[in-house]
């Protein structure tokens, strides 16, 4: 593991990120778990393995998708249900026929992103969350639903609306109660400052020009921030330990070895194994065939996801390998994109050390 340590230290020294945490496990055994660098560019506070990071789009698989899975298990939602079954605002629109499956696979035809926060008003966060759904439904489709995959934050914002309509609870509250608490999962949450986490324990993200502050403890994603810090595409914070714990539970269910069955094996496999090499599994991502952030050596039977803030996880289902990399590469600015070259390099090195080439 010495070369892995050197690569992580070099990444800090070369400004890939101020600091980060790397966790590697195989067959339920943690082989490597170490913190590097500092939480901020002033080097005021060293990163520890207990540092919370803004997980950005890891919210999609680790919160929103988990909620949908539970609703499918409870027979409250079917993957091929249409959007107009849940959201009245979509009725008699070209969004009515978008299915839950389309949204999870990013094949809804919706645009990837819209900066709704720029028209943020002084309405309450609950009113804003309702307005967001209305605006998304009015967005012109970039392609018909089901034709091709186009990664979309907007689709997962609509999933948040579906989840909250079905459950009658806010996404974060329902996920904590129904997903995280039953498996006694700690250090994975929305709104960490409201959950009594000290700001000093949370890695800061960007000097935000829109908010005029250094963002720390509040979600970096501006649309999620405008929605009160909770939305389907972003808002989750956590540690590498917490992410690994959740992924390990999912993996155990996938292979049918879980004593505490978080989800039925058939349901996990329906989400992880669907699609093709050029399509995403339901709610997750898989390594790209070329220039993958996961590098070259993860098997085709792998799922994972990236987060804009500098976070990622990959789980090789065929080899029982999990890699979690957390950083705040956007501190102090999102213009720092050095992580694009670093991610595949570190993952290739990890897989090489584990004996794959």
C-alpha cells in the first residue's frame, strides 16, 4: 500500500484536493483506511477518518435510490409507474409518461441541469421545493423518454417529489427512519449542523460567489441549498466509514449473505444488474468503457457513482471490492479539476495492488 499512500500525499501536495480520505475493502475486510492533508487550504485542521464530506451526487444512489428501493419493496411504487400517478402537476404534459425507471436510469429526456437557484425568492423552503417541481415539469424535453441516457439532476429532483408524495414525509427524515436507523448507520445525514455535528468536523467546500461565504456544513449544490438543504440530487453528508457500511449491507444482500436483510436479494439484483455496458443501472453508475473515473481494472460487474465535490465510491460485485474516496476538491474553487486525472490513476493502483491488471 506504500504507493497508494504516496499517490494520496502527492495529490495533496499538487493541489488535487486540500485533503481526503481513502477506504479500500475486500471480502468484508478493510484493507486501507487513512486520512490525508487538511480540510482547508489554510491547513488549519488535519483531515481525520471521522471528517464529514459533502457527498454531492452520491446523494442519488445512497439516499434517493435507497428510498425508491424501499417503496418498491413495500409495493407502494412500481418501477414502471408513470410520473402522473404521483405528481398531479405532470398530468396532461409531456412528462406524464416518464416512469420511475426512466428517472433512475437517467433516460427521462429531461435536461441535465438548470440553475433555478438564480431566481430564488424569499419563499419558505417548503414552498420553494414545490415550485421547483413545477418548473422542472415545464422544462422542454431534450429527447423523448426512454430513448437514450442523459444524466439529469432534474430527474432525481422529481424522484424526491415522488418519494415525499408517497410517504408524506420529507426525504431526509424518511431515509433516516426507514433506511439508516434500522441498520444503526451513523454519520450519514442531511443538514449536519441541525444534527448537532460541529462545523469544525465538516470539510468546507467552495468560496461561493452566489452566497458570498465559504460554504461549510451547508450543501454546496445551489439548487439543493435553495430547497432547504434537502433534495434528490444532493444534500447528503457523510464519512467514508458510513458509506462503506451502507455499501457492505447492499453487497451482502446482493450475494444473499445478509443476516439482517436490508433489501431482498432479487430487488438488489434488479437495480444493480439492469441495463447494458452503455446504460446505467437503476440509481447507480457503472464504469465507462473508456476513460472511466474508476480506471481500467474494475470488472464490468461494478457499480458506483461520482460526486461533484470530489467524492466517489466503486463496488466491484464480482470481486467483493469496495473503494471510497472522499475529498473537497472544490475548495476553495470548483475550477480545480485535477481530480479528473487522479481518480482513474488511484483506482488503477488500488486494483493493481489487489492483484488485478
